[in-house]
C-alpha cells in the first residue's frame, strides 16, 4: 500500500484514505481539524451483520435506548418494535437508538465483536481507568431519516470518531470559538423540542449559510457515506442528521492531543474520577504527568457546568494534602511554578472546604447554646448532665424529653 493518503475537500473538510503510516492519518488530530477517514471499516463483521433483517432476527426481543421522556428517564424499545417504527413512522424528528450500554448487557454485547477501534484512535487514555468509573463513551447508533443529534460539544473535552456502516449522514461542524448563543436556536425558535437536529436545520442552518454569518467561524459541511469515519476534534460544535436509515458506531476518547483540555475539565467536573484516573496514569503512563501538571486548573477557574457531576469527594484532608504535595513535586520537576498556577488538590476547592468547616462549626455552637437554654428552662445543670450532641434539642421531640428528664 502506498505510504500516502489521497484527499478531497468538501467545504473545508479533508477525506483521507487509510495508509500504513498511522502518523499521516493522525495529522488532523494533532492539528485539531475535522476530517473523514476512509477504509477504516474494511473487514468489519458489522458490514454483513448490521442489516435491518439480521439485527431484527438476532436482537428481536432485546431493548435499546431510543430517547428520553420529559423527566429525563430513558425510553427503551425492543428491536422488533423499533424496526417497525423506523420503517413506518412519519415523525418530524423520529426516535433514534443511541445506546451506550449495549456492551454491558449479556444478550447484546456480541455487537462488540462486529467492529474494531480504528488504529488512529486506539490510544485512549481513559482506558486506564476502571471501566465502571469512566463516563459513557461508546454508542451503538441506529435511526431512520430525519433522526439525528442536536448541536453540541462532546463532554469533558473529549474527541470522537463515528464510523458509518450503512446509510448517509449529513454533518455541520463549527469551530470551538463560536459562542453558544450563536450556534443554538433562539428561545422563540426552539419551542418544546430545542434539542433536535431537525430544529437546528430548520432555524439555525439558514443563518450559518447566510452572508451575514461571521467569517471568523467558518463552518464545515460533509456528507458521510458507508464505510467512512468522521473524526471530531475536541471542542468542535457539531450537528448530525440522517438522510435515510443508518447504522453506526461512535466513541469518545482522550488522547495526548486533547489531554490538556480533558484533564482540567475532568478535575472540575468529575473529581472522584480524576483522582482514580491520576493514580492509574501515574502507574501506566508516567510520561503524561507533566501534561497533567501544566494543564491543572487554577484557583477560581470556572468550567462549563454542563460537564459537572453530582458526585462529591469523601477522601480525608490528609490524603488530599498528600496528592497535592505529589502533584507539586511533579510540577517542580517539570518546571511549573505552583504559586503562579495554583492547582487545587485534585479538583477540590480549599476555600469551599474551609467555608463548609466554618458553617458546621457555627451550627454546632448554635446547638450547644440552644441546649443550654433549654436546660436552664428545665432547671437542669449542664455540668451534672451533659447533653448528647447527636440528640434533637426540640422540646416537642420525644428524644428531647428523654435527654432532659
């Protein structure tokens, strides 16, 4: 095979044929530029097995996630019912199988055998974290014409690849610097379904095609064909709509090219994951530690709340201090001054911890004062009978009567 790649531009997009020099295909990843890679799916079993007929037979009674209800709960449908819906619906924005847990279920995990991660994206740094602790990252995708995904940026600063097995997809990509209000539908346009691809193409697409669209945010349009793999770099806005029935596999990943973006977002949004991930990277990939030290978030730095997690840290202050000291040592070896760029110990804001501590201390003092007041009214000396701090001081509480008898 020739050690070169052929390319053609489609409104700023490069199409590249796979070569035996992986570095050639990685060039766009390092540059942070979207591209379409060809021949990545050659030899995949999915090319034969992922037909409507065969999927309908093999996974007939298996449920796949195809949407969410108004309360955010997953909507799942058996494959046999979804295929009937996909072939007969007339919805403006049809239900779309976008299932991230197919590889975890016993009766659907065989789908994992039908494809392989393209060699250009095999070095996923998140793979060093325990599988159950890493965020959802891999999706089986299937849908009819007009289904798709609304404009978005992939979470935690990750990049993505999307390989199309059958059908055609229409993509629009917008540079990361474009402000959110510019790329999203206006409030009066969004209606009840703002997060739908058809809504974006109806209202926003005419604006991005107009002569008034800012030149500093040039859009990229592409039509993805079967067997092609779309690479979406970290931070790029993208929206996708299916021109016909399609089946695809997509995955998000962290790499050396985007680690400087992924790490601070993970520290801020997923503090527990960041601690675990740091330990695994330290053991398995110590060469990335300088990147972690250089890209650690500064005190007071704010991240996008969309990447935030409800998880909280239960680690002790001593372990946090040890980890912070270790990061300071790493930073010193790498020539990074932590005084100028103060990394808050693995994503925990020290100021917030101190504030919580002061608040708890104030509450405890208030309970003591209240207990003394109640004891005084009851004629009980606090020196003779110490009130237990864990009991309720309310005179209306049964346990309060027991304490102050």
